C-alpha cells in the first residue's frame, strides 16, 4: 500500500487502522523512522488487502433517518426483546433494559448496570449471528470483560460461536 495517513504520537507501538471510507491510518511513535513505518506497512499488505476486500463487500449503511433504517429499527424492536427474553431464561440472567440504536461501529453492548443496547443494523445479519450478539451481551452480565471466563460462558451456550461470528457483516 503506497498511500497512508501517518499519525504520530507518544505511543510506543505501531498500529494500522482502516477507516470506513477506506483510508489507511498508521499510528506511530514520534521518533520512529519513516523507513521503519514503510517496512511495517509493507509487511502487513496482506492484512490490509483482506480487510479492504471485506469492507468493499459490505454494503454501506443507510443514514439514521432513512426509511430503510426505520424499517430495521421496527424489526429490531419486534425481534430482539423476544430473543433476549428467551436467552435470558436459558442462561439464568436478567438484563435491566433493552435499547435499540443506530450505532454503526458495534452491534451490541452491555453497560455496568446490565442494560443492553443493540444496533438496528444487526437486523441485516443472519439469525444465527443475531443470536450470537444477544448471547454475547448477556454473557457480559456475568463476565464484564473478554477474559477466559467470558469465552467459557459463551462456548457453553453457543459452542459454534466462532462460525456464527463469521456471519456478522
């Protein structure tokens, strides 16, 4: 990749980031030589190409106030409470609330008060992937991190979670 946007800061490591509009950002320590940064980018060309292709395969999200988004919100409000209720019973956990948003960067979240948030854009994914996100967030009621205990819990309820994760787009 020949072109990238370089962002220098007081960090100690190099990092790559692809923006939603396909720009490559490289975050680097202030004093690291440009040739080292170029070498790092060249060494990660496969990763960059894979992620650019994956990004290109995903249709762009509609604006939050579009008719398509309103349909997705309505569908999420109709589908997700039932899924949360079902999986809550199976798992023996109880969220304090459910909220549907137009978040574009994450499909779901669980806050410290055990309230769940889901993006309406999750409704564009297959049902198996939707169940994964619901169970993932419910697991956070017991494990508020992504440590080994969290993944053991997720594996207990969805042994095929890794395959389901591939269905998220």
